[in-house]
């Protein structure tokens, strides 16, 4: 049996893995919208303007300072958290909101699934 060169095989395998990984990344925001609809929509909207809900809009949340949506009445805990919603901070918060911001009024136990949180964050990143 003839020996095949190893380098082209490895390069082909790496390319195939990258294509598969990228395909999943492309689907993450769509899957995240499903998580949003299932877990968040009863209290939040995902548009810049719209009907007021129990929680503030999540439009533009990634990169926004905590407790800063104009006209929304936040708890002192949320206003005083004084950090920016990064994907890493959102991941931490969405896992257990009351642990990350003790004193928040958010009556939500959190999203236990790492995959659901990651997809939701990818969706939130598109809201700008």
C-alpha cells in the first residue's frame, strides 16, 4: 500500500474541523434567539424601542454599563455594580444572577446549560 504524505492529510483534517466549528458558530445566534424566546421574553425585549416589560431592554446590552438603561428603575445593587456587560460577565450572571449581583430584583434562577448561555450571549451580541 502506498504511503500518503502526512502534511496534506493533517491540513485537510484541520480545514474540515474549522468548517464544522464555523458552521456551529453561525448557528449560535439563531439558537440563542430560541433561548431568549424561551427564557427571557416574558420580562425583556430585544429591540431598541418597544413595550415596557418587567426588565430593561436587552438591545445593546453587550458593552453597556450595568443599571444604565434610561427610564428603567433599577435596584441599587444593579446601579452600583459598576461594571460593563461583557460576554464573560454575562455568562457568569446568566448562570446565577443573584450570586453575581446580590440584591438584584431579577427573579430568575439562571441558565444552567453552558451551551444555552453561550448561544444566548451570541444572540445578544447581535442586538446593536
